[in-house]
C-alpha cells in the first residue's frame, strides 16, 4: 500500500480503502492482529505495522477481495482481543495453537489428522 496521507496512519488508510466505495485491497493490521502475527512468527517480535503489512500481504490469496481482507482482519483482531491477549493469553482455547511456536507444548502435541 502506498504511503498514507499526511496525518492519516496506515491502519486508517487501509480500513478506509477496504470499506469505502473504492473497495481497494489493503490489509488492516492493528495491535491485536500484530500480536497474533508475532506469536505465530510471521513477523519478528516487536515488529512494526509497516513490516508486518509488507510481510503478510504477499502471502494472502490474490483472489481475496477488499471484503475478504476486512473479514480476515476482523477475525485476527478478535482472536487477539479474546484469546491471544497481551497478558495471559488463553493458548488452550486458540484454534491456531498447533501452529504457534509460542504456545505451551508446541511441537510436543500429536498433530490432528
């Protein structure tokens, strides 16, 4: 995504592009979404929103529309708010725990078929 307008951050610019009548593809990454990405090792710990966007956007299916990207963001944000919380994450409730290198017991649990 190109740089945001003066005084408008990348997250707000991306959200505006997704939900406006323009329906342009732009991934919104907020702190909750970023925390999930960091714990899943998609971006380094304490990554920046810019680096996270640049790393993750190319990995998402090119067929996804702006609405699909918004739905992805909403799901990741909700996961970060309710399960993958900043303090005391609820790893045992996480649907991604088998993929998460920060989950207790990672690599020592039998894989689901």
